[in-house]
C-alpha cells in the first residue's frame, strides 16, 4: 500500500490534533449524537493542551460529511490553527478518540484504507426474455474504486443503456471499454451482479485477461444509494484478501528471505534500515499500537529504539513517540510502502520486516 495520500499531513509542523469520530447517519437525530461526541472530544483535547484556534478549526469540520448516508466515520487533523486533512472513514472508529501530540495519529486512518484493493463493480439490469427478438433495454452500471475506502468515496461511474436486440454486439464493444478502464485503474477484480442472462452475455464477450478477473455475486443491486456500487458484495469478496500488488511484495519477501537476499526482520534491524531510507516496503503482521515507543527527531528518518542512538547521530532533544506515529511518518517521508500481512500467511520476527532498496554498507552521519 502506498501512503502518498498522507503527504499533506507532514507539510505542517506539530503539534497536531487528530480526531476520529463516528458520524453515521443511520440513527435518529444523528446531528445531535455527533455534537455530543464532539463535545466530549473537545473537552479531552482541551485537557491535552489544544488551543482555541485548533479547536475552532476542528469544530467547523466535524459533521461536514452530512451528505454521506449510512454508517461511516470521520478523521480530522489540524495544526497551527489550520485544517491539515479531513476524510471519511468507511467504518466508524472502534471508539471516538482525540489526541494532541507532536506527530499526527495517522495509523487508524491507514488501517481503514487497508487492504486498498482496486476493482471494478458492474451491475447488469434486464427484466425481459433472454432472446434477441425481445423488446426492452439492457442497462449497465459500472463503477471503479479502491476497497474499502471507496465505500464512502466512490470512483468514476459509467451508465450504459442499449436495446436488448443489439446486446450481443454491444457487449463486445462494452467489454473492450471495461478492459481499458481496468487497465487504466490497475484493477485486481471485476465484480459482476444483476441479471443472469444479460450478465453472462457480457462476461463471455470480455477479453480473456479481463474475464479471468471476474467474480459473480448475487444479492440486492441498488444503484442510487450514495455509497459504493455493490458495497455489501464487495465486503464479502475482499475481506481477508491482500491487494495483488501487496501479495506480490509478500512473495518477493519470501523469495528473497529464502535466498538471504535484501530483506530484514525484527524491530531493531528494520528501524536501522528506515534510518538509512533503505526500506522499499515495510511488512507488519499488525500495527504496533500505542504501547510500543520509539525515539524520534525532526526528520522522518530520524527514529531509533533509544534516545542515546539519536543523540549520537546529532539529533538534539529527541522525543519519545508512539511507534505507529513514528513508522508512518518515516514511510511517508521516505516514499516506502506498507503491507499488513496476517501471521498465517507470513510470520515475521517480532512481527516486522522490510524489503530493502539496497544493501551496501552505510555509516550514520
């Protein structure tokens, strides 16, 4: 998973206010519930030392996703009296939280983007007889996205309607159009639902490479909910999977490790590689959480297990931070990727490892 979407967070200096709250609209009087949640978080931030300017910016942003229906959440970051980043969460946070700290609390936002699987959802509607002489129309709705974030931030949508009498010929042209779309968006999977006969016609006329990516699903197929097309089916198809790109990185790690290639495992060795901007992709069995701490300096690659180590590198006044915060900043600042892979698929020493960009000797400054 690439973390470039977090770059705006690190253009500001801290301290940062990081807010996660449930802004779901599936309850009675949602605005009242959101206001109550925010009031508790505001009091918490005030106790942590957040100033009025930051609190005012956050208050304006809370609930700004009111047009989004259903269950979801909101992540908001502010610093120096300015809104730094705001985004919708496909799931409400496990609990509302607010933190005022030197580094932004970004790992919960990253976790809500995982596993970041690019896909194309296709719904084929037709209610008539499956013959070329029948009257009526075949309607196709298609939408690209990256699961699960696209549940609340759907991508580009296509609406295609053709007479049923020409559906066999039109399906060929549409198939090539969908194939070009999937190539452009690097889609892993094409999820197809709707009428069985019309859907079969389309799938059989897709280019072979695209046909191999098709997953057929059933269930309700509403197209005007304001949420991702086929949202419930996407959850069933993708939960527990890695994106194809991330699975490739895991396979490369396994192959390199077997040959003593350019990889590292264990917290100390991986932190040392991050110090050198040597990490191409960080692999975790699970995010470290707030209990594990690292020492940091003002630059992304300035992180260590002890403050003495950073001082020896010339860092003045190192700060102890959550390992989650330090690792995310280091990954964004060094353009490294993140893969969270379950232990049953790849057990890592101390739950952490890395694919390396290079392995030649390095001496700290």
